[in-house]
């Protein structure tokens, strides 16, 4: 980095999360890196937070000096001080520069060569030992806490399930997966939230998926069809799948019920927030129409042999998710927002579902918005029913996440 005012400081990476935290009673930020360049958790505090607010990819070293001196009431800040802090950020892979981009390309290239996507959350979010995992998953299928709305004489064709922490969402997970326990799918379309998918709307992978319960084969031929149909909206790489839990969590439920003989079509959906005001449904987005039509056509031809599952959560509120208010003060309006979304989902009304988020400008951070919207475009003659709904409140951060189980059955 030059200190002569000619070269701008690189912007911050867009593929990392800064989570509000507290360190010894003072404001701090916890850095989360899904790419894995940051190996150990980093807590940013004190003066570095001032620097973060200035890094926009447009300012040079002198601009930093001037602004920091202004904030400090005229106290002199040397170019060496500025460069020292920026070097710390660079060393931690927080800046979007050539060093970071080379490492990112290396990681993506290495991952692309793998044929199997191994479980990334085994041993952390659920037991890694096969016997222990089978025992743990058995606790989700106890009859006394099963589905209170048995579906009789109708066929389940699609399901919305949470992807929140398994213990946190245990009751709702139970309600979701109890309704499909008598199904026998030969193929499953799994729509998940691409939490680390930032540059594309869709991420596909041809990798098979392995968990402690076995290996599930991916329908590679159909994934190739989808890639071709959605060439304008599908990511060129599949790195977003590497550490994503929204599909992995659903997979261990499916394996617990059906073994590993079914095939999988793993689809991660990136955010539609940047085009929320521009369009009124996913089919309006250039390139998404061809992708969704290919998905819908294959599902229609396959009939009851293919099940669709969306692993999604709903509203994310409170300081942890960018709000100035504590979650408790937002609960009433959050529940009202979720109720309108769920009503639109059950009615398969994708335009009303989209319009509700348009009206709030995406304020409630519904992380499953894109996956649900795509699901609604695929579903045809079916009826949705809410099975359960809950809100988890994280007291340390004064934040909360809502989630639901919704089943779609033949009319």
C-alpha cells in the first residue's frame, strides 16, 4: 500500500460476516469467514472499528489520516499508524486484495476436484459417531411428540423445514419430518439457503454427499441439465456448498427415514434482496425462468417419486442481524410479518409472498426468502398447511430467529 495518496485502500471482503459482540464490556465485532481463510475466531475492538467504518475501496492513506484526525479532535495520526492497522487487517485476510483473491481461487480450485462433499457439521452440530447419531436422530421421531396434524389419504409432495440448530428447533423439526415418514422418495430436490453465496442466485454441485449415516448420490445428469438451463444465474463454482448446513441438516433426517438409496439434487439459493424492488417474483429475474422451468418440468414428469424439501428459517431480528432495536421490542411486528408470509406460502401465492417483503424492504432478514420463493414457483396443484412455528431468542445478543414447518399435499 502506498502512502502518497495515489492508491486507494482495498475494500473489505464481501464474503465475511461481522457479528456484533461484546469484549470486556465494550462494543466489538466477531468475524465469521465461511471460506476458511480465517482459521481462528477474530474479535475486532477499539480503534480498529473506526478503521472498518472508513474502508470503502475509495479512500487512500491520506484520506484515512484526515478523517481519523477529525474524529479525534485534531490529534495527529501518522501515515505509519494507518498503514500498521491496515497491514493487520490484510494479514488477517479481511481486505479484498490480490493476496486474498489468489487464496480464494486456490481454495475453490482444490474443492472443485473433490467428488464427495463430506459432512462439515458432524461432531459440532450433531454426533460424528454413526451409532450415536442414529440414537440422537431417533429422539426426533418419538410418537408422543409427533405430528398433531396427521395427513390422511393425501400425498405429501413438498416440505418446508427449519435449518436452525437442531436442538433449538427440535419440536418444529419433529413436526416437519413426521409427516413424510411414510413416504418413499427415489429422488429429493433439496433447496437450501446459500449463506455464503454472494455473487450468484443459485449454486449447484455434482458432488455426492456423505454424512455419518452414509453416502447419498447426487443426480449428476440432472444437475448438468439445470446448470445449462440456468447458465445466467448459476455460480461457476460450488464452494458455497462446502460448509453450508441448510442442506446437510435435512440430509441426516432423510437418511434416518429412508436410508441412503435415494438420489439428491442439491440447490443453494442466494439472496434476492438486491432485486426485491425490481421484480415481483423469481420468474421475472432474467435467467431464473429457464432454471425454474427445467426444475418444474422434471418434477412434474417424475411425479410422486420426487420429493421437494426447503431447509429454511424465517425472520432474523435484533442487533446480531443489523437492527438498532432488541428483538424483544420487535417480536409483535415480526410475528405479524411471518404470519402474512406463511399465509401466502400455504396459498402458493408467490406474488403476495414477494410483495410482503417488498413492503418491509426486507427488514426482517428472512434468510429462506429466495428458496421459498423458488419453491412456490415449482409447486402446482397442492395445498399448504402450517404444522408448527417458533421463535428462538438468543439472550446474550438480544436477537431472535423464527422458523416453521409447512407441508404441501395433493389437493
